[in-house]
C-alpha cells in the first residue's frame, strides 16, 4: 500500500469515527441500539417501528422530565 492509499485509509477511518461519535451524542443511533437489545432479549418478536419507538420515547420524556430513559 503506497503512502497516498494509507492516507486515504486513515482519513476514511477518522471520518467513520467522527460520524459514529456524532450519531451517539445526538441520539440518532438510539433506535438501532433499541432494535439490537430487543432482538437479544425478545428473540422471535417484532420490535416497535422507528416511528412508534420515537413516540414512546417522547411520551416517556414528557411524563418523566427529569429522568434519563434507557429505552
């Protein structure tokens, strides 16, 4: 691998890390985490749709304004 290819690989890896971090901090990845955990804990069952999940989260946050939600 030449120097230019190595540099591109490093830049691509750094970009993926930045995107991952931004999604985690912003909460954009919450639904994906929910689906992964749901599949582990409830095999064979269907998880909520993303829309239903977001509605349930918003409802929980509305009813419990000073707590963090793990769902």
